[in-house]
C-alpha cells in the first residue's frame, strides 16, 4: 500500500509518498514540494499543480490520497486561495479514481506523536523517527504532507485490525 | 467572438455563452447550470464540474472566459467551498489555453445597467433586454453567468475602440 499525502497551497504544495515494509513499518518513498512563482497568473499555477500531482499519481500509483482538513479562522482570502489549490488536487485524485481521506490536524498529531497538541518540531521529529530517516524531511510543507500520509497508514492499519477482529 | 461566462459553486455552477452579431449586438448562444447533488462526495462533484466545463469549451470553442471576482465577507467555509469549484474552472480554462477575465460585481452592474448598485431584478431585466430575449435566463446562476459574459463583451469592445483610436 502506497499513500500520497498532500499539503495544498498555491505557492507551495507539499507531497509525501509513504508505504509499509514487510514488518508493517512506514517507509518514505519520496517527498517534496510543487512550487509556483507569485507573479504567475493563478490559472497557470493551478495548471502546474494539477499536472505535477497527476504525474506523481501516474508514476507511483498510490492506493489512496490523504489530506488535512482545513480550518482558517477568519482569513477568507487564504481560504479562497487554498480552496482553489485544494479543488485541483481533489480533482486529480478523482480523475484517477483514488479514495481521499481527510484528517483534522489534531488527528494527525494524535496518530504520530500520541497527543493532539504536539508542536511542529515534535511532529517533524516523530516523522523522522517513525520513518527511520537520518533527517527531517524538508521543507516544512513536504514534512506536513508526509505526516498526513503516515496518519492514514496508521488509521488504515487500525481499521484492518478492527475488521480482522470482527 | 464567443465568451463563456461562469458563476462557480459546488452545488450549482452557472454558465452562459454569449457572442456578438454582425451589428455588434450581444446574442445568447446557450446558458444553463451544472448541478451536483449535496450527498455526493466533493471530489466527484468537482470531477463533474470539470468534465462539463471542459465539454462546453470543446463544443463551443469560446475565445475567453469571464468570471466574477469573489468577495465573501467573513464566511470562510463558503470561501473554501467556492474556491474549490473556482480552482477547477480556472484549471479547465488554462488547460484549453483560454484567457480568463475577472470582473468585480460592481463592474458587471456598471457595464449592464449603467450603475454599480443595480439590484438582481434590474440586472436580470437588462440581460433580457441587451440579448433581445423573450424571458430572463433561468435559473439565477445562469443569468449571473450570462451577465459577466456580456460585461466582458462590452469591455472587449471598448478596448478595441481605444486601440483603434490610438
């Protein structure tokens, strides 16, 4: 099973591809960011994000996509902008008939660090430890995308245990 | 010249295709709405919107796309949802290499009704008169999409006059 975690944004969209080894441990396949320049018109930026996500899905054939559910407080402009990037990523997943799972930030923290109020550094360190990496994935958006992918792996494993016990 | 006006939303996306006749008068080619059911998951709804817009662009080969620029006040949830639909429509236009023009609501009102504070009924009546229709386009989202397409036709004509006089 390969999970594609995505942290959407128009300037920077983080992605992380995570799989399980034979022992059931999470392992990093690849992570990175899709960046678009601020001066480029929005439609072209969305086109670049869609194209690169579609290529990742084609090349790595993930079984599912995981994203953080969003909460913006009162920032309407950010909500609109991130909504546009998010629309394009949901479309790319739907076009590939991939299931999409959403996790609240606190759920991702709970799954990785064991408590829902873990801070950014603690989360990044947990990503490094859980995936047995020498260094924390960089930049932050890539690490966030890896984290939500690992969260889904854990959730899917738990679901299999529940199903198996049923 | 054919203009595709779009009024994006995840439940209902209005569209209006408008052209000019030989006398330079705006004429309606087609208008309608793309609707998606509330119970359907968001990725599938975005897929339906993208697929139908892509089909309209393929079938009618518009020269440009016109949309209203958005303002939501404080409604962050609406901004995120409409942002997702908007991302998909900007993508469909960019994939067809179509230029996209944005107009503020007051600009659309100014262009059609002559003043920026026209109300919804006045706007719909102006759409009917300008396009020489027997009835107001229905539903409202289709009429709104037609209005922004007509706004762009007017704006493009003005630009040609300015360029010609230069």
